[in-house]
C-alpha cells in the first residue's frame, strides 16, 4: 500500500470515527437528540405506509404527506390528502425499509441512513476541499477541520432530526459533478439523473445553469463558460451538449406528467401552488421577502430566542432575559461567521477554476431559491438551507488558508488556527441546540 492510499484510508477512518462520536454526543446532550422529530417520523411513515397498503403506483406515484393527530383509522381513507408536490422517488429508501421491516425498522434505520449519507457527504466535501485549497497545512488537519465544520453546522443538524430529500440530492449531485470534472460522462449523467429524482426542483435549477451556459454564448459571443463547465466530450455535437441539462431536468418532466395524470384521475388532492411558493399568491403571511429568505445565515430563526413563557423582558424573569440576550448574540455571531464564509468561498472560487466547475452550479441553484422562492425558503429554513453547510465549511477553511501567509511559520499557523476552528464548532453546536421543534 503506497503512502497516498494509506493517508486516504487514515482520513476516511477518522471521518467515520469523528462522525459517529459527534452524533453520539448530540444524542446525549442536544435537547432534541438526533432521532427524527415525532411529526417528521409520522409524516414519513404515513407516506410510505399509504403506498404499501394501496400499491406503490396506485396514485401515479404520489402519496399522502401530512401528520395526523389520530392515526388509528385506516390510511386508505386519506384519499383526499394525496400530495402532488412530490413523487414516490424521494421516499424510495424509506419505502424499502418499511416494506421489509415495518414501522419500527423505519424509525430506527431511517435516521441512521440519513446520518450515514450526511457523514459520507462531509467526507466527500473534506476530500474535495483538500485538493482545491492546496494548503500549507498538513492534509489531515485541513480535511478534518472541513469535515467537522460541515458536520457540526446547524444546517446539517436540522437534517439529522428531520431529513429532507436535499440530503440525498446533494450527495448524488456532488458525485455527479466530480465525475463530470474527471470527464466520466456516462456516470455523471447517471448521478445527475438520480439527484434529480430525489429533488426535481433542485435538479431543474442546476440544469438551468448548464442550459444557460449553452444558450447565452450564442447571444453574447463569449464561449469561455462552455469549456469551463462542460468537458470536451459534450461539446462535439449540438445534441450531446444537451445531455447534462437533460439528465437534470428530465425528473421535472416526469413529475409534471405524473402530476397531470393524477390531477385528472384523482378526485381530491392537495399541494401548494407555484404562486404561493413564490410568495405572491395574494395572501402570504409566511413570506418574509428576501430578508426572510436570508434568515438561514443565522443558522436558526430569530423566534427561537423567544421563550414559550412569553415575550416580556422583566426583572422578575431574569433567566428569561438572559436567555434572550445570549441567544440573540449566538445568532448574530453565526450570521457574521456565515457572511465571512461567503467571502472565503468567493476567494476559493476566484483562485481555483476547478472549484468553480464543482460548486458554481450548486451556488447558482441556491441563489435561485433565495431570490425567487422567497416564501418557500422563509417557511422551510430547515430543508432548503442544507447546501449552505458546504459553503460554510469550505469558506471558513479558505479564509484560514488565505490568512496563513501573515504568519511566520507553519507551527504558528496551526497554533492560532486550532482555537479558531474549535470556537466555530462550539458556536455552531450552540446554535444547533437552539433549534425548536419545528426547525
């Protein structure tokens, strides 16, 4: 075994040992633990159990998607609750677990599966970060720092207690982007399609990015984006150029066809309209505009700092006042560090063209969510903010790496960088502990 392979195995072993240890720590000390929240677990079970009882494609691949106060009655009676905003594909891992193991297996292995995918995603990001940063720090230190910054972030914690399809989407998308970067075109297309099946909205946004760099150069006479983001194998013919966006957008086409047939053949269905998700339906009390969409920067909602005991800050309730004050400082600190991480990520993208190939498509999709789906991001801070954990971990690592040139020695760099990383991990964990029952 050569030294490079041995070093990689050492890092991978460290990722999983640290990941398991941190998740175990959260299971003991985090107020909400690491298992699925009750409402989320019940929603997942309702969806997969309905399909098991009625047939997995009996409703054109759609299922119920709602919690219930009294789940004792038969699920087939829920035919008026068929949710048309998501197909059966994102539920496929949970369908398999429930089909062969039942409810108890779903509630045990479901969260465990999400934890494993998150840890693998963190390991993937850490390895990518090591290659891109080319730091003067030892690779082991850089990779572990990136991994822990990602895993301990509040955006990841929200996925642990209520895992959304973004967990699987980001995992498969990153693998697809790496295969595209290394010009393994067929595998890249496969992983892009799998990612889109888990979340057709995110897949479509990334597909729009690639479609835009194919179309816009014809109008602005600038072909540089084509060679930067698409390998030469896709530039040989006009038809091949469409393979990448088609692999990402085709799940949306499939979803639209299924939804069309379901809306015609099912008597009563539910789901949010596009205008409602944009926040311009006419009655949008949950739309916070751009600032509402940007609240993810704090890692939690400001409302988490308002105790259930009331809003009043009065001398008779000193502990309440102290909590509100310190909670607000924690969220403010997280916001500042998030903004700094964006600066660091910008430096990484500016200095490394390979970083642009891998992360700009994700950044573009995330930017669309913030700017366009303002109501959706205001409401669903828990799910849609997950990709920011990637930018946060790599951005902070990039800033530390950039600032290392101001130190006279590598030892001095490590001595000062270590407390900074530890402090950020503690801050992230603190903000994660503030997470409420609704995320």
